[in-house]
């Protein structure tokens, strides 16, 4: 971490953040049931770090990402970005915030608009935020496609999502997220569809981007080996509660919580 | 008994820039009750093979050569009507990202009943419902969840329901395309054990597609490694993973991250995936291969036998060179 006397505020600060979903009554059951997707989460991310969030399916990882993107609001708790509360951002401030914070969604089959070509998909954020002109935008799109190894970019420009393989779609989603050079990216299982050679290249890419732009990442994953490779610190989440946080190597080599131990046990073994 | 024999299959997609050769001259066989895994990087053609076997290629696809013999018939001669009767019964497929394909407004049990009814309209409803219960037992979803809607299921439960649906008509072969990609490792492990159990109990053949070598190594007895639309190495699981010979297979294994991986794991230079529209004729992996020679750029590789069951698509001198370092 960079030493600095002025002690800048952490880029992200969550205190006591809780998210409860109220599921609608069904035809047969009256009343509501509540799902506690996140329970009293407190977390601090320093600028420039890659922070890992690991945990089982349904433990609340994506929910945290959606809250940080302000796609949803917490039921309770305070969220801060660069020292300022973001709970009540509206209008222009919200728009500015959203251009600085991006999310790579878990499932590219759902997150890409099937009616937009690859070029349009990646152009859209540039147009919405009025960045550059026609020419510079086109250049930026091709450059970004190259960055995520959809090369030559020109070949993918006019294709539609259904004309791409699953992994190629995911790379388009990544391209879309980085095209605005955001300060903070939530990457929700960005490599679960990619093979080892490409996943590791992508990790290297994230590391380069982090170094070059001092970008901060929240990296959501089931894959502890990926977290170990990429993250400075990790938090283990179980049923909406953070059960363990610490430097990645410490958590993986000396896990304290039983759930962390179980997770390490279940990692696929590949020994021949 | 040989259940499936694919011979010299090539499949392309028509695009604005010309034909994209997604699957190129692929051959493999599968015995009844055995499991075959396809691994390879994103875009190498794995799903295309599955869709061809299901007769579900999109409009712009063309099968340019080959034959697919399944249980005595050549599937490529099937008419639409024959495909409809065959799907689900002969071969069924768990599609990539299928979890999202469950109809959100129909109860899970009704969706599975429908899958059975399509093929057996004469069986009484009560009988079908018994079958549905059996299937749920098999994939270990408790009966009191039968009447749920899909959104009430967790990711792992949805995937089990999808597998139950694929099993509904007792197919001879199941193709599972990345069935565990979206699941956490604990649930993934349960699903893989489930698939192995079903295969054993019903003597079903399995084609398992994944980019994750550990997952494929767990489930499959035989392995095909693909690169750029071609199979580049095939053999028994132990042969391919213990003594990989094709340079791409070695690369793939070397980049696999595990908890005991070295932080300084050697990462290859960014490989540009081969351009599948303008093919040059040389080896498709040549650009990323550290052993490439002039030969590799100008000549098409050939199959080299490494054992009666283990082959690599490369040049003999390259394979030997690579073995010594
Ligand atoms: N819109 C919603 N309505 C009701 N419940 C919801 C909603 N969204 C999420 N949940 C519930 O909140 C919990 C947390 O979900 P979340 O998607 O954050 O999990 P996750 O950790 O991302 O899981 P996965 O690894 O499977 O993606 C789950 O129990 C889920 O069913
Ligand atoms: N409908 C289509 N039109 C044009 N090209 C297509 C179409 N569908 C797939 N392709 C291309 O064909 C190639 C093979 O795609 P396929 O979906 O079979 O890959 P895959 O091995 O399953 O990849 P993944 O692991 O990412 O799912 C890719 O380069 C893809 O972009
Ligand atoms: Mg999630
Ligand atoms: Mg695929």
C-alpha cells in the first residue's frame, strides 16, 4: 500500500449494512416471508486494493455488489464512497457516481442486451456519459476489445451476443465495465466461464489495470485459488454474515472459522 | 457396445465476414455407459458439438462434412420429425446457463411432467407424477419442494431440477454443458457426485463439457482437449492429465490455479485465439506454441499415436521436443 501522510479516506466504507428482501405472498401462503440477504455488514476497502469476497451460493455476495452500484438500497446501514455517504445520492450526483463505479455481472447470458451489437454494447456507456466523438469512441471500443483479448476487435464489432460463446460474452461484459476507466469495479464471478489459460490472463489484466489506474476491485468468487492469486485481502461470507476477514494468505493458510475450513476442503482437487 | 461415433464432423457459422469454422474435422467414439469430457478454451467449439448432436444448431450454421452414428442411425440424415422424437429420449442435454431457462411462472414439477408427456402422451398422469417423484429422489430434492416455483430454489437446486428434466425420458446419452459453472464449490461437488451416481445406476453415457479441468477430471474416463475448433489431444483421463503431450494441453494444465499454486505461476503471453474465418492451414496453436517451427506454420499437423488409446494432433518432432523439458 502507498504510504501517504494525508491519509486519504478509504474508497469504500460500509457500516452495519443490512439488506432484507420481503418475498411476496404466494397464492397458497398469506403474509410475507423475509430473506436476510445481508446482515449487519461492515467493510472497508482501501484505494488500489483487490478485495475478495468468497462464500457459498445464496450467501449475499451479489446483493452486496448491487447495493454498491446503487441498483438497490440497503434496509439499514451507511455506505460511503471516498468518505462521502452515498445512501441518498440522486440526480446528477448519482449519475456521476455510477460512471465511477462499474459492475461485471456473474451471468453474461442475462447481463448483455441481445438487441445490441458488441460495438453498441460497449459504446453505450461512452455515449450516455458524453465521452469523446464518433471516431475516438470507435477507437476506444476496439482498443478495449483488444484489452480483453477479443482480437482482432474489428471482427467482433458487428456481432450480436448470440453469436458469441459463453466466455466471449463474459469478455464483452468486462470490456463494457472498463471502457469508462472507473475508479471502482465490482467483479462478480468474472471468470467462472473462462478456461484456466484465459482466466489467469484476465487476472493479470486486472492487476495491470489496478497498477496503472490505481483502480480498486471487489472480486466476488467461489474459487479460493483465484482469490489467493489475485486478492490482497478477503472476506468470507456465510448466510449474509461476514464470518472472517483478513490478508488472503492468512485466511487460507490459517482459517479460523469452521465455514472457511469447509470451503477450503471443498476446493476441487486436481492431482494426478 | 459403441453408442456414438462421430466421424470427420465439421460445422461452420455463416457470418458477414465469411464462414466461421467453429468445429473442424472432429472424430470420436463413445461406448454405452462411459463418460467423455471436452475441455478447451472459450470459443473452441464445445457447445457447437453438443448442439450438433441435439440437432439444435441455429439458422446460420452449416454442417459441411461428417457423419454421426448413434445406435445404428446417422443423425445427420434425420428429418425434423425424427429429431423431435429423438431428443430427450436418445440424447438429452443440460444446456449451458440452463438454470435461467426454467420457466419462472410454471411450477417445477409441472415443467418436468411436461417433458415426459411430450414423448409419452399415452401414459396416465398419475404414472407420470410417480416418475417425477422418482427423478426428484434421484437428484435429491425433497418432495415437499416439488410444487415450488423456480425462484424459490437456490442455484444448486435449480441445476438439480434441470438434470432431473434431462433424465426424464431415460436417455441413452446425456450431454452436460458447463453444468456447475455458476455454483459454489460445495454444491458443485454434490452435483458431480450425483452425475456419477446416475451414470452408474442407469448405465447412461455422459458427454461432459467444461473449461474447468478439475471438474472434467473428476467425472470423465476419457478426455478430448480442444483448441480452435479441433481436437488436439485425446486419451484416457490418466494419460491426458498425467502425461499430457500436446503443447496446448501442457499450457492448460500449467495455468490451472490451485491452493498450492505458486504466486509466480508462469503465465503465457496473451494468446490471440486463432482466426476461425481466415484459416491459414498451419497448426492453429502455432502462434502461442513455444516450440513452433516453420513446419508448424505451413503444414497441417497430423494424429500421432502415443499409446493405443492416447493421441495428439501435432508433429512428431515437436511432441518429442516438448517431452524433454
Ligand atoms: N429480489 C430478491 N427477492 C427475494 N430474495 C432475494 C432477491 N435477491 C436475492 N435474494 C435472496 O438473497 C440471498 C442472497 O442472494 P445473492 O444473490 O446475493 O447470493 P450470492 O451470494 O450472490 O449467490 P451465488 O453465489 O449463487 O450467486 C439468497 O437467499 C437469495 O435467494
Ligand atoms: N450463431 C453463431 N453465429 C456465428 N458465430 C457463432 C455462433 N455461435 C457460436 N459462434 C462462434 O463459434 C465459435 C464456437 O462457439 P461455441 O459456443 O461452440 O464455443 P464454446 O467452446 O462452447 O465456448 P464457451 O466455453 O465460451 O461456451 C466461437 O468462436 C463463437 O463465437
Ligand atoms: Mg451471485
Ligand atoms: Mg459453450
